[in-house]
């Protein structure tokens, strides 16, 4: 069985202990900062700050490097293509209709650092918040419990379905099947694999339905004297003073940015 | 406390003109509070269905028709579902029962569903994890645990809800010997602790945990009797397809003398997965034509990784693998499939065709072999599958699915067979079928390379290769390696 789609890195840091709703709020304010302050220096400081925050809270460098690798292709594409879409200022090189300009390069750098800042804001949430707490945060913010559970189960079973695909493809390859030829032919030859994966997924979902039902999903619990009781939550989220302090700090930061934009940028 | 009287159950027809399947026929037993009952039966005899009916899941979630009487923990199960936590069920495939991100969350989930006050949940989670020896892995993901740990976790999650009746469906099913020993030890503490439990099994070690046992054959039950008596009557268990004791096994003889020509040559084989995990560290191996080689070793030793190099599913990070004298590196998996028939673990995940016939014919067609119909029909007949030819493989029982995967291999008639844990989860009838076919292939001069945890099977090989941490640690005759 494959590992679930989970980015959480288990540590005992203050950021890990921080209420996930505050971290969600921080992530949104991070997004807002990346969009509202279009300056290479601000984006760079935000990115550096996120790296220091994560490293300081026990997230190993290899995890951050992994995120850099995930983003690498997108960043290269932005840096290569963006300068030609938004040329402005002094022309550095011109080849036919294409013009590489100073303004275009700055714009591309800005887009790239903004994209990275957003990715690391999401990383700061996912690397330090376990799935249970994350789902609980959404539920406490108004998402129905069954939706939260569905979200969690999706994260759990997506890799299992991917593994099923690999297993079926290997089973077919071991019996002499080779996908070759043009794209259309390959797609047609993959159809039996897809059918098998769909059937396997349906069977998996059947078994999961039984497992959830056997553990009391959807059925009201009762005390020994037949009184119905509600589902409870172990380690429910509770805002502590540190959480309020960080929440206040983030909110004040957002207000300061808004004030500065209103007062000095119109 | 747990009662069945004239209990009958039939699954609905799966369509395609196929009839409804009668799964339980006139099953009857009484189990008192604190008692334990073992239900022994071969694969497909109705054991899981019995558990699902008694847990209130069938026909509620499966469809089908039920009649008779079933009472558990004082509830009429057939009339209304038992309230959450009254009846606990450990599913045969523990991995599908686990769905939360961490081990401790898995145990807490059921307690939350019961409405347990949050301040009590921590202590109860702790107690359940301690009882089943899982405290050390409490923050890990359930899906990275070993099979034995997953089974114990599923057991801990069910037990933590303090069910008045505990149903355990094949608690030792699908586990290697180490996993079986771990779970057996956990079950012993449950049985000694006075839990009311019903467990289904085809393994005598598990049945021995209960003082009484009934035998299910094609959905019909014998009256419960003393477990010691049932286990003494080995003939009945063999006839029911439950046991296949080694003294009945066929001999694995090869006609004449073995050729010295190697069919598989492995030189300095190193392999690392893409995540950096190095699984093999310099394996050297030469397998002559017609030899029966058993590859043994603990979980994670690199056995399956080595085997997957023989048909090109994995390619060496360093070193070479030659099959029939040709370097496997320059050959496609499709080409290697002509020489090496490969059997994976978990047959239910390998079946993809619309019918059993098409499943068996798939490889024959993919390799452009002659006489497709003849090969398929002979393979179906060899594994008693002719009656299932037009049935979708996905709706068959585990044992029949395993037979389909063997038939798909048999139809290819390859000179080398590489089998990855072919014996896991097999009952007596399936063992008999597998061993008879292997003996037949061996007599035909086919080279057999089998990864196994079953030492009885390894002892029948010409040669045993023991792996540990990706290296060969012993290689020789069974007497020398197994001691």
C-alpha cells in the first residue's frame, strides 16, 4: 500500500503547535503581501523570511530543496518567457519581433519570486500541520465534517489509486504487453489498464464504505441506556494566548500594508 | 450473546445473466458471553460473509437476501443495525480498514464516533496502543507499517471501542510468519482477557485460541465441537479444502540430470529506488536450467526486488542480469515475458480483463503465440476454471482469482517461472493446486525461482538462497541453509 499524499514533517516546534486557523490566516496574508507589494526586495525578504521560519522550526533543508525542485520548471519557464510578454524600458537584445528589455527582466523576476513566495507560504502550512488538524481547522471554519473526512480520504486514496495503476500496468507488462506506436495507439492500449483501475477503485471504495460503517460512520452512537450521543473530537482546536498573539501580529501586519498602500500609493 | 439459527444469506446476482450466489446455508451456533468460537473454512466457504452479516453490514450495504436468526450483544441484527461499538469487526484485509493519517488517530476515530468525552480519549488510545505493542509507532502513518503491525493496529482500533462482541475475519490472513506470530500473540491476550469473540480462519494455530470450532463448507456449517477434536480429525479438514499437510505434498523431481547451462546469471547487481533507498548491494547468482531455487529472507531483504530484475520490471543501477544468455538490459519486458513467467503478490490487483477467458488469453495474444484457443482452454481446464470462463475475474473469491493468475501463467508455457510469494494466504485446496502445478512444471524441466516465507516449501527446493539487507548471506542445499 502506498504512502498517503502527506507533506507533514513531524516536529515539536512552536510553529507546529500554532493553531492551524492562524497558520491559514498567515498563509492568506502572505499571499496578499506577495500580490500587493510588487517589489523584488519585498518578495525576496518574504521568501528569505519563510525559509528562516521553516528552518528555525525544524523543517530540514532537504524538504525545502524538494519544494525548490518541484517549482524549478515553472520558475525557469517564467524567467524565460515572461520578459518577452511584457517588454518595457531599455532594450538589451532584439531578435526580430522579440525584445529583451530591462523592465521585462524585472517583471519576470517579480513573477518568479512571487510564485516562490506563494509556494513557500503553502509549504509553511502543510509542512507544519498534520492532516487531522488541517481538516479540523476547515471543519471549525464551517466545513461539514463529512466534507472534511472526504478531503482527508481523498488525500489518503489518491496515491493508492496511482499504485493500483502501476500494479496493473506491471501485471500486463509481465504478460508481454508493451505500449508502443503513436499517441493515439498508446492511449488505446492503455484503455484496459484504465478499466482495471476504475474497477479496482470501485472495489476499494466498497471496502472503505464497509470499514467506515463498521466503525460507526453515519450511525448514531448510544449510551448503554440507549441515549443517542454526538460525535466528539479528540484534541480539538483551542486558541491559546500564543495563537492570539500571532494572529494579532499577522493582522496588524496586514493593516500596516493596507495603510501604507492607501496613504502612499493611493 | 452471539447466536445464529438457520441463518441463510445469498448475494444478489452481479448481472450478466449470472445467478445470485448462496453464501450461507443454515448456519447455527450459540456463543455465550466471554466465550470464543473459531470458524474454519476454505477460501470462498462463506467466512467473511458470516462476519459481515453478524456485524450488520450484509445485506445492509451489500444487497442480497438474508433469513433466519442472528443476534449479537442482545440485538436482533437482521431487524436493525447494532448501535456503534456494540459489535466490532476486524476485516480480512486490514490495510483497507485504515484511513486516518496517523496510528493514534486511527484508534481515536472510533472513540470519537462513540461520543467518548475528549478528556478520556487520550488514555484509551494509549491503553489500546500499549496492549497491541504499537506505542513506538503512534505518530507514524498506518500505511508505512508492516502487514503484522497494520493488522494489530486495525485490531487496536476495533478493541478500543470496547465492543461486546468481537468478530475477527482471518486475523492471520495474508501475513508472513513474523506477522502471524505478532498477531497470534495479540489474539492470545484478547482470548485470555475474556472477550467474546468469533474468529474465522483456516490456520489451526488461530483456531486453537478458541475452545470450540465449527467448520464451514460451501456456506454450510457443522455443529460447533471441541477445537481439539476438530483439529484431530485432519481428514475432514483436508476434505474441506482447509489443510494440505506436507506429507500429502507431491514430490518435486526432475527427469534425468540438470543441465549446467545457466538460464539466469546475475553479476554484481546493485539496485536503488528513485527515493534513494538502496535495496540490493552486489548480488552474484547463477541459476542452471531446470533448477528449483527458493529465495528466502526477512521483509525488506530485497527478495522481490531481485526477482523483478528477471523479467525487466526493474533495471540494475549497476551490474548485469542475463536471461537465457542475453543481457536483459537490451530487452523489453515484453520480450523477457516469453522466457520468464512472473507471478506477483495480491492476485486481485493483477486482474484487468472483462472475463476469465480474456484474462488468460491476454498474454498469449500479447506475445503473438500460436493456438490461442487451445492454450487458454487447456489452462482453464488445468485449474478447474472452465465454468468461470465468461465470469468477470473481479467478482471471484481470492482463491479462484489466484487460480486465474496461475492459469494466465500456465497458458504462456515459459521455460522459467519467477513466483513472488505464491503461497501467501492460500488455504489447503489452493496449496494443493499450486504445488501440483509446480511439480508438473518441474517434471517438464522448467526452472523455478520462488520467493517464499514458507520454509516447508523452501525445503523442497534444490537450492535455497538467503538474502539479508540486499546481500546473499547463504546459498546452498536446503539442509545446509535451513539447518
